C-alpha cells in the first residue's frame, strides 16, 4: 500500500549534473540511488498549517534575529521577517539581488507578502517562507526526511537520462507551458504565459515521468545536502561542507534583518548552506535558467523567502 500522496521512485544508476549550463552543475558523473517514496507535490499551505497546529512550531521567519549575529544592528532592526520579491519600477542591474529582494518585517508563511497579506485562496499552493530547520521539523513530524541532492535529481529527471528539463529537451512543446517559471524580462516584466505571477496551485502543470508535480518551477525546494561550489561525487558526503563562492547568484538571497546587509563579526562562522533544487516562478532565461533537474543553488539554512519551499521522501 503506497503512502498517501507519495509516489514510488524506483532508484538506479544515472548521470547527475550538466556540463552545458552553470559551473556549479559540473562535472557530469555517475551516481546511484536506492528506491524511495517521494511527496507527489511540494508541501502545501494546508499541510504545513496542520503541522503547526499539531506541534506549535515557530518558524525561523517568526523568530527575532540574534543580536550576536548582527552586532551593528539597532534593536529596532532586530525584528522577525523574511525576504519578499518586489519587482523594481525601473531597469536595474542584474548583479545585485537587492534590486528586487526586500527584507519585510512580519513576512512569514502566514503572511507571504508581509503584514496585511493573507493565505486566502492559497491552501493548495506550496508553503513558502520556510527555512531549513522548519522543513526538517516538518519532515520529522511527518515521519519522513528531506531528500539528498542525488535523490532529488534522480526523481526530478523522471527517467529521462540527460534531458534538459524534467519533461524533455523542448521548453514549451507545442507552445504548452510545462512549469511555473518567469517568461519575459526579469525582474521587471513577466509575460505570464503560464498564467501565474507568483506561486501556483499544485497540479496546474503536467507531472514528470514518475508522476511528480511541480518538481521544477513554482518554488525552490530544500535538500538535506551540504553545498559545495563544484559538482563532484563528494557533494553527496554529509560532512563535505564548503562555503558557496557566490551565494547571491540567481534568485537565492541570504537572510538579513534589514534592507541593508549588516556587518558580521570577524570571528563568526559562516552559516551552514544547503543545496536547493528545482528553480522557481522567478527563474527566467535572461537571468536564472534553473528550472532544470541538474540546476542547483546554495542557500543558508536560516534563510526564508517567498519562493522557497520543500517536499519530503520516505526511504524504503
């Protein structure tokens, strides 16, 4: 009997990574995974709400930043919040994510756009504003786990060895949008060819070959994998932790308690970073072509954003 809302991923040998796109995806190499069950879709707002009701869990975005981590911050700046995408009003340089990401006091999973925003109509959308500890806590409560990068990528490929996307090599076969991504000139203009400016309800786009929904696009997804800046077999070793060479590349900013990056103590260790996978509704060809199974990004574990969620697995 299959676990509720999960699909069986058979496991096997495959080629992980890509030599055709970004440096951190290289080199392509052989990998092997055992079979496992995977959530058919990202964890939804409704599912996360049940977890919060059952456990009383308080998310990272609802927690006041520690003054020790931000010694130069004024007390009034140390308030709970999260990062929210805000389209700029004029053309901006693409080498500074602060041109479209804003630290919003009071933004969290219940208020995805900040104070005053609600979850009305979003029950079947992926939950957002979840940092790694929040995703891990949910997985433990559900009796599941977060996938490794290898497990996630094998599942996302859906049996298509070497294909660019989770559905094949053509982005929009016969003009059909296959995932919730950004069409147009990021970050100012979205043509909305897929019908969505932000997250979309689960099941609005075709599943991949294993029956997984929204495995790319919509929201980035946490994995349990420590990040390394080059994609080698060592990336799957749990203790292989290496700081990201450019953590702000693409659309994955790091947590900050104000709109201006605050100085860090000289001796303070860098927060642990994990691999996130799948891209999101903010990924566009002119900036972040990462709605592909091979794509990978670093994210500090204490960061939450309006385009980052997760799904769980159950190992056999």
